C-alpha cells in the first residue's frame, strides 16, 4: 500500500460513461496515483490523485492500468 505509480491507460473495455468520468476526475495517462487504502473482501479502494482522494470499486480499479512504481520522488 501507499505505492505510487504512473497511470498508463484506462481499459477500452470499461463502459464509456466510466471512462469519461475518470478523465473528468483527472485519471489520465501520465498522472501519478497511489493506493492509500484497500478494504477486505474486494471492497472499494481509496486512491490519492494530486491532492484529492477517490474511492473506486474493484471493477473500476482493475481497469486503470499503471506503469512501474515511482521511486525516490
């Protein structure tokens, strides 16, 4: 947890309304994102993007593809 990563892309398989909402929230390629909380039994995960926290359910989370962890910054 608290691992930082760079967003690579959002899956084309995700419904367009969710893809657009993620873009509206700033979840776009090149942005740094970190998972700050995971819940048991596959519940929603909490992510930090810039200075905001967002909660995404498993279906959304698994469709956000990331690059390697960010190190030393």
